[in-house]
C-alpha cells in the first residue's frame, strides 16, 4: 500500500474519502465538485482500489492539481476495503464519503459541518438529486427524507433512521454518502465497513454509528448528486443473485439486532420487515416466471422464519401490506397473480407504493408551509 506525496500541511477539519476502482472518466467531475465548494478546510483522500493503469494515471493527474488531495493505492479489495483504508488514513475531525462517480453541490460540506458544530450533534444528513449519467446537467429527480429540516436526539435517532424506510424514501438511508460523521466516534468504537458482504455494508455502518451519537440533523436540501448509470450491473442482476445478496445483508442485520436492547431490536425489526418488502418489490420487476417464483419462495421462507413484527404495523399502502402478508405466509403464486392484475391495470402497488407515500409527504409539507 502506497501514498503519493504526503502533505505536511496543518491537519484539516474534514476528511473526504473517495474510493476509486476504474471508470476514471467520472472521477474528475467528482473531485472538481468538491474543490469548487464554499468550504475550504478539508483533505480529499482518493483510495485507488487496485485500478488499471489508465485510472491510476488519471488519479495522479488529479492529485497534482491541489495539495489537499492525497492518493492512496492498495490491492483490490472492494469498496468496503477502500473506505476502511480511507478511515485509517483520515486526519480530519469530521469524515464524509463520496462515491467517485457522484458529485456534490458547492455548499454541501459547509452546510453539513455547520449543522454539526452549531447544534453540537454528531451526524448530519442531506437530501439528494438523482440524475442519469453526465449528459448536460438537466434537472433530476429530487429525494428527501422529511419535509423541512429536522433534528433528533437520544434514542429517537435510531428510531427515526429505521422509520425512514416507511416514509417514501425507500432505502436511501442505505448509503454512507450524503452524510457527515465525527471521526472520534468512529475510532473510539472501531466502526468499520464489513468486507464480507456484497450489499448493505453502508446501512450496517450507519446504524452502528447511530448507536453512539447524541443527536443528528437532516437538512432538507438536495446537496448530493447521485448519478445513476444506465450500464450499472445492478440493472441487469438476476432475481436469485439479488435475493441471495440481500439475504446475506439481512443476516448481518439480524446478528446486529441480537446484540441490542429492546428499543433497538424493535427498530431493527421494523427495518428488516421493510427490507423484505424492498426485496419483493425488486423481484416483481423481473420477467422470467420461473426465476421469479424461485426468488419469491426463498424470500418467503426467510421472511417467515425471521420477522416477528405484524405486517399491519408497517406504515405502507394497504395493497402493499397485502403483498407483504402473502409473501410472509408463503402464498407466492397469489403474489404473482395479484401483481399481474395490478400491473395490467397500471396500478401496481409494489412499484408505486413508495412514490405514492413520497408525494403525500411532500404535499403535506407544502400545505404546512402555506
């Protein structure tokens, strides 16, 4: 593992960790968006996770543009391994993770650091903008977690984090990005990304961190720009591969919940139930009936074994609750049949439940401001 030309400058207030594995064409957009921000007291740690020579060359060129950029090269180990190496190298009081193919608005870092310092809390989170590729900067779809800024303290932090999955935002909290953390808490409790699972390592990292903080603030502004690539592997993933990866993640959630008290276990149970709904929703987007049935049956078996919280307690549309209840009780053929009927009538609740709840939340927020 090597670092290119380390700097002897005064320690920065914030460390921005950017893992990179090939795809160098996007990295400059990302780094420039950070450098052009209103906040100046930071270091950028580019962690090259065993990329090819062309990508490493681009990383070197970008690093030479600004003394605040550090380049760490390591053998390929995956994004979790790269982020963990970034944490080992970080020197700032605060830490932020930004994916190398995403961008941030100019006020991103300033807004998050101001929130943590002014309110004496330990975690700040913002909304985000979802765009497709980099062709022009056209208006993308905006996502938020609440209508208006909101601050949480004590046990309410973890509760609200889990309940976010029921409020129209699907699984947007499953990313470690678009947030700011206190590095002292990460180091004191040795919080790291699990390198043995393929999906959900972000969620486990965030939820573990939330156990140890005094308070958190959500800023209702889309300051993070998530770029959704048309050639992403996740768009062509087979149903069974998707299910197995997600069930591995839920096994880790289940293990984490077993270590917690009653309050935290209840929070995790709600999150886990919504996770199964997310899995079913994604499965039903497929087209091969044999693959769909196999994936649904595996999901149903694990769902019925693990999730004890009643489906009626989950705050989603009634039609979606029906899909979830049928899945939990192994009525997979009925799930497919109902999905066919709703889809043919352009009323598929599994595809639109979160969007419907998101619209209701935004309308309620607008009405409240009037």
